[in-house]
């Protein structure tokens, strides 16, 4: 299973590509504070999406396994289908 992504770094990469002065018309001195705030908000949303995806995958897996005790090959097929 892949490691949990570094949500803060993902958020920082997204936000640092945006010019803070354009976002809210802030002055140069407020750039760092704005980036910090927006990074935290984006990080929270990325984490929410990651967790929601995991919950949806678990629900789909539970539904697929509800019919009984499948073989490892069937389990492997179900898990691979979740990533599509």
C-alpha cells in the first residue's frame, strides 16, 4: 500500500504557483502569512479527499467480499480495480 502523501508539501506546491497579490490584492509583506493560511486550508481539503477516497474504497471492498470467502486471486482483482 502506498504511503500517505505529504499533504502540506502538495498544498505548498499548489499555492506557491499562485501569486498572492493577485489572490486578494495583498501587499508584499502579507505574502508569507497568506501563503501559510492558504496552504493549511488546501492541506486540510487534500487530507479530506484522501480519507473520503479510502472510505469509498473500503465500502466497495466490503460489498465485493460480502458474498463469502473469495480466493486471493479474486481479492487481488478487487483491490486492483479500486485504483482505476
